[in-house]
């Protein structure tokens, strides 16, 4: 009986630890989100953000520096990198 109790306690402790780690990681990501912006025209093929240029998921850019594809960068960094804060015309 005691071994069942120890096993159950270990399992619950493990689940709580993973849950706390997930909350901590999620909180960190959310905190930096306000300091970022979409930057168009700088994403390399396969490194774009989500839902742009006729597709619905990140990593589907077909060409480097397509003005219709975006990538998140730190606020104020986009134009320094040669990008634009507004989408350009889709390349063929």
C-alpha cells in the first residue's frame, strides 16, 4: 500500500512540475510580445511568420526577402534591417 502512495505522489509531483514549467515558458513569451512587430520583406525562404502570401502557416515562404512575407522582430528594428512595417506586393 505504501509503494502505491509513493508512486501516486511522484506522478502528481511530476505533473505539477511540468505544468509550472509550461506556465513559466508561456509567460516569458507573452511578456516579449509587446516589444515586437511584423517586418515585411526580410524573411528568408522557410523562415516567415504565419498566414501571409496565400498560405496559412509559418515556414512556407518560397523566396528570400519577399515583400509580402513577414517575420517578427524587435520594435524599431525593422527598417534598420531593410524591411517595411506594411506588406508589399506579392512576388510571382
